[in-house]
């Protein structure tokens, strides 16, 4: 399914009810869960105490021991984090004055450096002449450190794919989302390595002492990891676990 509105619209009603409770620009640096109620230490030094805590940090962030867990994460959960893949990734959004690709095209797969483009305006707006280029893993790291403009690089790739510098002639502007360099994400989304098993995701999703609960797409247990709906499902699951533990 493709939403015809931003993903944030899925949560708009919930956000309106909780607006006064949402804390922005407040990174958590430590999770204390040994004795008593769990406590969250913020970068500012403030400590928040709660009955339960839900962690939605990415695999890449948790692998770097951020936030610090006190006591440390159990070995089984640490092993799960090391066994689930998550790499750098980049999405390059390109807007054009007019469409030069076939009207029915949604995805374009090429044998160029950027393996995939898609049309995010498909089924949303016929006037949104936008293509998104996607690259992950070592290719994303290479492009990020190449020293060239990823937007210009992507336009040249489309010129080569379609011929005649057609993309360059109608290009308007672009934007780069380099998720590998986002400090609170550090990659795209989780993926199974050759040694990843379902038990690894179960171990990652398992709560700690009925105090600390884990959600996020990497903890999805129904085959939807790496997706928005998998992340949403994991949030429902973590909330249900808290209700059952009360």
C-alpha cells in the first residue's frame, strides 16, 4: 500500500492528545533498570523515572551502546544486536519540471551505481515530477565520501539510463537524506544477514525485567522488519506487553 499523505498523518490524532507530554531535543544517554523503577538520564543531566520504558532506538545506535544500559544488556540481547544487519544508506530526492519517464513507471532498476529509483508521486499527485534514488551499504558510504554532490551524481545516472541528457535539461532541485550520518539513526533499517535467525529478533524484542521494553522495525516478529508497518506493529506489541505486565 502507498499512503497519499505523509507518514506523520498516521499519528496525527495521537500526537494531538499527547502534545504536552512530548519532549524534543532531549537525547537519552543512560537507562538504569537494575533496582526499583527504571530511570532515564538525559544529556542535560535530568533524570526521569517511570514505571516502564520503551526503547525504539535503531540496531546501529544500540550496537554503539547508546544509550548506556545499567546494568549492561544481557549477552543474548547483545548477541542479537551483533547478528542483525544495519548499514549506511542514502535517499536522493530529485524534482523535475516535467516527467520524462513512462507514466506507468513506479520503480526503475538499473545496472548503474545507483541501483534503484522510484516515483514517490505515483498514485499521489500527477503534478509531482519527483524521483527518489536509493543506495545502501558500502555504495552509500563510498558516495558519501566521494567528495561530489550526490544530487548531481544521481541526475547523471538518469541521463545515462534514459539518454540525451534528458534528466539534466528538466532538473529543478534535489535533497539528500543521508541516514548513515543521522546521529540518532545511523543507517537505513535492519536486514537479515546469512546468520540472522528469528530467535535473534525475538531476543532483541524481549523485555528486561518487565521494566524495559523494545520496539522498532528490527524487533518485528511477523516478517515485516525494515518497514513502517512493521515498526507500528512492534509498537502495538510493546504496549500490549506493558499492559500485561501491570
